[in-house]
C-alpha cells in the first residue's frame, strides 16, 4: 500500500525481522504525519512520520521502517537535533529546506517535496529489533541513517 494517502493515520506495514546490523538500501517514501506513541511515556502521543527503505537481505527484498517525530529542529547550544533535521542534513537537503521553510512547513507540501527529492536515494543504515521480548510483536526498524551512498 503506498504511503501517499494524506489521511493522518499510521500507514500499515509488514513487520519483518532482519539481524541487527548495517545495510545499504533505497529510500522508498515518507508518510504523511500520523499520531503515534511517544518513546517518552510522559508525552503520550506525538505526530510522527514513517520512512520506508527497501533493501536486500540474503537475496530477498525487504522493506523496513524508520520512525521520526514530525519536527525539524536543532538546538545549537546543546548540539542536538531532531532525527528529521539530521536526516535532511545527511541527504544534503537541509539548506534547501531552510531556504523554503515557510512553504515547506505545510505537512502535505513537505511530504510531496521530500518524496520527490529522495525517492530511490541510496543510504547506509543500522537496524535494531523492536519489542525483542514479545515474539509476536517483534520486528526490525532502522535505528539510524549512517550516510548517503553515491
């Protein structure tokens, strides 16, 4: 199912399990924002996005999600940045985003812009297993994007 529905609901995805490791794959697309559980239990739900990356493991094609909070921020004093800000930096898109921030601050516009700029871009990433202790809920996610691959 394409992520391109702008409904605000979390798009469904197939939960796959791969060994926790580093891989190279291609960005498929990023979802419109949806309400999702925060990793910080005191925050309840937050707006998130899911970016899918396709890659091969043992000759078999897989698609794995990368969840990010729907905010693009950087605190220069603390040296910390949101995952989406860091992702834009690694993809070489942060300057273009900042130059067009007023226009791209609309969620739908950002989704279309990001997907046009990144579709089939190759990246190196690491994975981790979510819900390790619950066999029926266990699946692999992208832990972090390491770099773009030319």
